[in-house]
C-alpha cells in the first residue's frame, strides 16, 4: 500500500510540475542587453509595500515574538547577500557590485509578500509542499534612465529548509537562479 501511495505522489508531483507556470516571468521589455554583457549590476530591495503572510511586517513579527523582531533585519541582510552571491555564481552574464555608483544596471526588487510556509508539511510530504514563497515585481534599469529595460513578475519563488531564516535565504537564492536563467535566454 505504501508503494502505491508513494507512486501516486510521484505521479501527482510530476503532473503539477509539468503544468505549473514559471515563478519568474518577463512581462515587459527585454533582458537581451544583459546577455553576455559582463555588466555590473546593483540590487536594491524595496520592502515599502511588503507583507509577511498577508500581514503588515511589524505586526507579523510582533505576533511571532521578540526574537523575530530582533532577528528580522539580520535575516533580510543574509537573504539579500545570498541573492547576490547566487547571481554571481550562476550568471556568467552579469556580476553584482556593492555600490550603485559602480553599476551599469540597477535591479529593483519590490517584495510584495513573503510566505514562510510550513516546515512540518515540507518534511512529511516533500515535493515542495510547505515551501516558503517570495512574491513581488523586479524592475531592471540602465543606470541613469527612468524607464526599466525589463519588468519581471515574481510569483511564489519557493524556498525550503528548517527554520525561518534559511527558508527566506533559499527563496532569494532560487530567485537569483531564475533571473540568471532568464538573462541567459536574453529575450
């Protein structure tokens, strides 16, 4: 009976992944200017309209406790650093820089919501169940221009692991991988 259930889970997971839409989609413009450019990019994160699990960030953190409030800024800093490291690692097309003045392009990631997911569900079921999810909009600008060269929809980029911080870090790493793949396609 266990083998039958396990086989069914694998089949369902395969069907879901085959029919699922991409987590990051180019909705406007083109990434062709970045393909093979070796351009220096600066990443700016915008949390001004962000929520966590649909709630205002401060309220959510207070609900979770003092340690969440205390550790949140470090969690964000680690996740953002992880995004830059992974983009540098996975993209031979662009590299990140620490200062906006040194950049040829500016990536603005407007985080709209972050869902921490359910670690227990992830451990028991697997196949992406219970993963965290990052949503928002990514705009890429040539430095000094007011119109983006590209706008990407970030819709539920997953992250998994045990602990709130690692789940966010993994979602940001996955976002970097998705971006690197899209730049390589250069559409």
